[in-house]
């Protein structure tokens, strides 16, 4: 999640976009529920999976850079 911190720190819109991404990611992993509950077990699972997720994201970035641009 820190990988996607806004590049324009002065932009409130960038922070809102980042916050919505973090909120979505936490809900996806079952860490945060709309009722306001926080699941510590799911949070630890998220932290354990983070290195593999970042590796996958970097692989996808590399594949995107190698492929010809589609227009």
C-alpha cells in the first residue's frame, strides 16, 4: 500500500484516491468491515502476503514495459 503513495503530496485528490485504494484493499482481505470491525488475524495474513504481492506487481510492471504499446 505504501508503494502507491501519492506522487503529488500537496494534492488532496491524490490522498483521497490513495485512501480509497487502501480502504478497498483492506476490505478485500477482510481486514476491515463496513460495520467498523477490524480483524487482526486477517491483517497479519495481509502482511505475510505483502512480499509476494509486491513481487507479482513488479513482474506485471516489467511485462507491461516489455510489451508493445496498444493504441
